[in-house]
C-alpha cells in the first residue's frame, strides 16, 4: 500500500478477505467489509447476525458488528477517515461501491487487486502443500474414471460423479465439473447436459474444487472405444504442446513466452486457429487468479507462482481436446502437481 500510495484497502466478498482473515463473507445485501488503513489497525465490519461465524483474530483485526438499524456504509466511510486513495476489492457489489463513492466524493478509487494480487501470486510452502494435496484428490478421481463406464450415460450423470468423488476425497466443495462429449467438447466451457455419451465419443472432463481453502483443477480426455486416427494424431500434438510449455515455465520466464511455446507447437501443426484461449491461469484460493499465461503478459514467473498449463484444440462440430495440469515454478525448475496419466483413456 505504501509503494502504491494507497491510503486504505476495502475488502468485501471474494477471495482476498478469507486469504487475509480466515473469514469468508456470504454474498448478501448486508455489507461485510474489512477496512485496512495503511497506518492503522484493520477493522472487520460485519452484520451482528453474521458475527458468530467470525473467528475473532485480535492480532489481525478488530470486529465491529453493526445492527439491523445501522448504516454499514456510513460506518465504513467513517473508518476510512480522510483517505483519498482507496483500493476496493474487485468483486465488491456495485451497490456498496456506488454508495461509498457518494459518501466519499473526493476519493480516488483503485482496484484492490493492485494491492493483493502481487502478494497472493507468490505461494509459500504451506500454500503449495495445500495445492499439492488438492491435486492428489483430483488425480485419484481422474484415475478412477479410467475404469468407469461412460457409454450410455449422460454428460450430467458423469459430471455428478466427478462432483461426488471430489467431495468424498476431501474437497469442501466442487467448483466445476465440465463433461463434454463429441462435438460438445469443441466448446471449452460446455455445460454438461442430457446428451447421451455414445461409442466413439471423445469426452473432455475438466473438474476442480476447493480443499483446505485452496483449489484444484485438472483436465483429462476419455474415449469410448478405440480412438480414431485423427483423434490420436491431434492429441499427440496437444501433449507435445503441453509438455513443452511445462518445461518452459521456469523462474524468470515471462508468462507470455510460456503461452507462445504451447501456441507455436499447435500452430506448427496447422491448428493455430483451433487454440482459442490462453495457455493458463494462476490458481490458489481462487480457481482463476494471477498470473495469467497469455500473450502480452510480460510478468516474469517467480518461485512460488502456481498456475495451470492447459492448451486446447477445438474442431467445431467434431470434437475438442484439452490437457491441463497445475504447475508451480520453483528455483529447481517447474513442479507439476498433477500426476494422473496424461494419455488418452480408452473407456467403455
């Protein structure tokens, strides 16, 4: 905050608040706001009926509970004092931001992530351990699914199984479970539906959740019966692109350069226009956070950065392929957290 000349940081819903305090605010019309002045102690403003959920941390913040007849926006405005440069959490509801701007008309407003993202990007050993533990769970799920039937089931049914297995493995919640069969897999964020998986279908499974406050994310490919030669050949290109990008993810390498490595392999095979998204995203208490492995991002990787590497090739009307692992940049080289087999899984 001192480096950025930010007077006060305001955090409401979103991952920054639990990352700093251990308390996750419910997304309610009742305002929760952590007020962090640059030169004074932090205060957590929360509705009294929510206060019992807060584990009080006097060494971290003072708790200020407001009553139903109080004006919590006025309380936050009071706590900001004479602040003129205010950073507010990126996911704060607009209703509260607009009211705060009306009460503090002379303030300059900035994104809270300008303060928190550089801190959250670099994971310490305990955070990497949490990511590693979450990765082991989804690895086990991915391996188990290699022995499970797919044909005759709907995408939604397989998606529910992925969710159940993540929860059984120790995740507190499942964040997503994409299951896309055949042509559906050409849409990277397809929502699993009632389509029945058939013989010959290529099935993309991209799933992850939260465990011990940290996220998992993995994508593996399954094929019902022997895959067609085109599928095998295209997938081999994808595996090569992912492996080269993983090996390129060394400390000091700009994020954009890792993206370029994967993209060059796929473009070299004549499929560059079929790779339609970035190579990866950071991961931590959020499933998607900084740093992003995308063209134009010259942020150099640092030891402790954790991110996905997930190139994809999508052929509309036919099939789509993606391969995703979580990787941590270390001084000894990239550490791939996901260990589940990466070859195409032939299933029944």
